């Protein structure tokens, strides 16, 4: 085979690996949604074994750990719930070391600390995400990330008893994305 043929074959293999990886991430997501967490973690651990810095797999694992903690908090001990939250935080912190401006991770960290009712720790994560989004930056979807960041921050402010600031945050989000139903905007 020629050098060109070898390169084409390598590219095709990489494309197949990417498709398989995305399929595995989607499979883990579906499993977690039906509370098959152990199976979801097996898939994510498999992906992380092949690339320990796979940001999508790390984020997905953190999200699934947190989802499990929240769903099972009334059925297991506080210590067990804390283990899931701690493991989720390790995933998010690893992403932060690799990509400190990863907007989805900043939102996840805001959500994480908000879920743990550490509102003062959560707020700066939402604020940094919003700051980056206002500059036009995003990880996957500018619109979705704007909704998540503004909504997360506004709900957090509401939890802190800051109703006016919460309403102002949603208003700012709608000004930024007028078609956001989540933030109270109008339909397209």
C-alpha cells in the first residue's frame, strides 16, 4: 500500500473510533436515565481507560455520579451520597486542570456546589461561564450553555433569597437570548 492509502485508512479508523466513542457516550447517557448506573459507569470507565483525559467521558461520568447521588439520597446513607458527590467533583476538577475555561464544566461545578447548598462557592462558576459566553465562547452549543448558565445562576440567587437579582439574571439572559423559553423569553 502507498503512503496515501495508509493515511486514508488511518483517517477512516479514527473516524470510526470517534463514531464508536460518541455511540458509547450516548449509550451511557441512556443507561443512566433508566437508573442503570453501574452499566453506564462501565462504559465511561472503558472510554477513560483508552483516554484518561477524555473531557466528554469525564463530564459524563461526573454528571452520572451526581445524578445517582441525587436520585438515591433518600435510599442510602449520607456517607454514600457524599462518596458520589466527591467522585463527581474529582471528574470536574480534572476537566478544570485540562481546560479551565470549559463552559459546560463551569456550569457543572456551579450545579455541583448548588446541589450541595454551598451557594457562595457555586456563584463564581456561573458568573465565569456567563462572562465567557458573553464573549461568544462556548463548548458545544452557545444557546444551550447560555440557558443553563443564566438559569443556574438565577435559581441559585433565588435559593439565596435574592429574588430581585434572580429576576434580573433571567432578564439579562433573555436580553442575551430572547427566544429562550427556559429563561422566560418568547418563542421563535
